[in-house]
């Protein structure tokens, strides 16, 4: 990951209008020189979230939520720090200058590539709507129940058969190199030709590629082709439709997963804007991680009713169940997909199918029973043992235990045979990876990242965090140079009453390593309800680490053989004094009615 130049971040900070950023997500009401809205971070009926006109921060007088534009996008939409910065840069037309590693080959700037793809998207839609060739494609789309409103909302287009696309791109002053890097060209010619195009967007709504469907039988190639992998487009990680559904998924903590892109768009169009689909490949672990990162607790699978669709439901359901997420499976007729069902029976019927969906284990037992004769003892044994083996590979002990009990009930099998007894359930669960590699883990870096994460994300919301840090920690308590620098800069900003928002912190970083560490810190989320307790615990761990290092340094001096007897005696006294004074967090009085966090 590259880092951004100070100049471009400074320019972005100067252009951000917080009201404009929040208005698509909150119903803002003007109140004199300020705006107010219902806070999205807690339930309320009277607006308590306030934004002063021209200010760069919002504040909720109900729950204490406080932050800037980046903090809002990270908290409300579950964006990463880098995603939030890039999203704001696009919104306010700031071209971010990346500072890249000199050892990494340089290619076109991501902003340039996204601009090329946006222009291609606009051209494809214009060609569909305003040319004779496009009218033939429109007739095909209308015959499939796709309306003009649907086409305009999702920017469906048409890649022409002739050389018109190339001419249009040249008129936009886009070079062949940029077009190839964006996946629009391959070996000097257009990648998409004579096909209906559907833009593929990243989580924040930028076009990063296309899926193209042929509508004529004589068009070369398969029914669908997708953009080849580029620096922007990674098939195994992109969830189709996420830009339209992200807000609802993050808020309601549930997701509806379908197989096809048109299925996803049709559902979103009909109001089920918590729908996503895989992209170009089978739905895999990376796709699941994207939804888990958004905090989903329930997943609904609506795959085609044929054998392939049911097998896919088995595999995808297992990805979520192993992570402790409840999975439900919708029952679709064979040779029928969500798009067709919505056209024929409407949204109300689809809502009823969601409500009538069955849990994953019930579905799994019914599905596997179709190919196994469970009336015979051997067949029933095969079914039960195969499902039990799958369950034991899940990562959460309670999920494993309860699922084994449920399996026993579903198959009318004694729990002791299924293996729910404590001695039969493994006590240690180790997550499996696709490959075994040795990754160096730096405990100092992890600890300091935890401390700074609480401070940066909650320091303004919980004003007692800063005095606690000031009373207990000094730069010498940090062993990672980037961590020490970030802590020093943050505490100096507090003392001098300078802005402490995330973008201001990023602007003030001089070294690439500091920016990378900041991005690393902000990748993980925090539990706001436990902020003070966890912050105190982290301070305690840092104090104890420093205490132990002090003792070890004295021991090394004593055993080095370079000290005189008097110096050794003095060091021994110093060691004994330090050993007796184990550090404790100070400054907790009154914070939590006398309770301690460490």
C-alpha cells in the first residue's frame, strides 16, 4: 500500500465539507448556524448530533460520539482509513499523490485509472441509449424486464462492435497504456466488444471494472466476461453490489447473497438493498471476510434451485457458520433465479421467502439426505458423521457444541453418539489457512497499535483518555519508533489545542513508516462501550512491559563484567527498588465510580 503526500492530504482537508459528507446518510436539519440530526450511533427520537457550520467535527450530546469526516465513514460505513481518504478525495475532486516504495514498479495512478473507467462507463451508457446499435440492445433488455429507470440507476451500457470506443477514449486524451492498465484494452484492442456492460464498483462506489453480457448468439466468447484483474479489480475480493448495500448491511448486520449480478441489482432495485454477489469466481473466503468485517451476524443465501446452486449454498454457508455467523437458506424452485422470481411474483413474495428460509443445519441435512439412504443404518451413520466432522472444524466452541446438539435432534440420534460430550469436543480451535507460512509477529508493535487506536479513535469522545495517557505514559514507554512519534505528535496536539482528527494526524506525519503504521492502527475497529476499560488495561500492559525491560537492562549491566563492585552494588539496589515498585495506572479516581480497568 502506498502512502499519500502531505500536500495532497492538506488539500483534501481544506476542501472537505462535513455537512456534504454526512447529508447522504443523515437527515440534517438547519438550526441557526448549525445542523442537527438523529445520531446513527444510538437510538433516539430527538436529534442530538450537532454540526456547526464550517466546523470539521460532529458531536452527539446524547451518547458522546465525536469525530470528523473520516471517523464518520470508518464508524458508520465500516470503511478502512485508506478507503475513507480515497472516498473523500473522489467526492471533493482531490488527486491524491501516492508516495511509493522505490523498489516497486510504478504504474498509472489509481485516480487516473478510475477516471478512465468512469469515462468508459459514461460512454457505454451513451452508446446504449443514443445509437441505432444501442436500440437493438435496448430491445433485448426490455424483453428481459429491465426498464429504462433500472438502466439509468445502475448505468448499464453497451460496448460497440466497431472502433468507436477507441476514438472516444482518444478524444478524452487517454493513452493506450492507461486503457490497458484499467482493463479496457488488451494487446492494443478493446477488451469489451458487442456486449451489454454492467459497471463493477468498489465498496465506495467507484467504477473498477465491467461485467459484459452478450445479447447476440453470434458474439464470440462466453455469455459473460469480466474485466481481467488489475491494480483496482481483484475478483476474489470484490463483492458486486456492495456500494449500494454497504450502509444497510453495516446498520442491520445482515446480508443477502446471490449468485448473479443481475440478481443482485434486481433485488437492490426492488428495495432489498442488503444484497451482494460474488464477482467472476465462486464466493470464497475473502468475500466472506469483507462481510464479516462489516459486522454481519446473519447471512441469507439465495442461490439457484439447481444442484450447482445448492452445492454452492453448502460451501458458502460453511464459510460463515465456521465464524459463528448464523446462516439461512432460501428455497427457490429448480431452474429459477431471484431475477425471474421478482419479475413474476414481486417483492412481497420474495419477502415471504426470506421469512420462510431455513437454518443452515436443517438445509444441510435435507440436502445431503437426497444422495444418502438414511433409512439404512450405514446411510444414517454416513450422514451424521460427515456433518459432525464438518461442524467440529468450525472455529467457535459454543457454536460447535450447540450445532452438534441440533444435529442430534434433526437426525434423531443420541447426543452421545454425535459427540456433544465435553471430552469429545476439542478444547483448542486453530484457524486453518490455505498455506502455512512463517510470519514474524511483533508484540511490541501490536501493543502500541492497540494503545494508539483507542487514543486516536476515542480520545475526543472520551476526554478522560488523554489525561490518563499524560499521567502514565512518556515517549520512553514506546519501543516502536513510529509509535513513539505518533504518540508524541498526538499529545503535543492536545497540549497546543491543535486539531486531532485523523486527517490532520496524517498530514502531520513526515515519514512513510509513520503513515503506514497509522493505516495499520486504524484497520481494526474498537468497541466503544469498553473504551475506557480497555484503554486502562492497555496502559497497564505498557507500564509493565517498560518495568520488565528496566529490570532486564540492569541485570545485563550487572552480568556484563564491565562494572566495578560499587557500581554493581548500586545497580543491585536499583534493581531491588524497581522490583518492589510494580507500576499501576494512576489518575482513575472518579472516572468509573472508583472501579479499576486493570
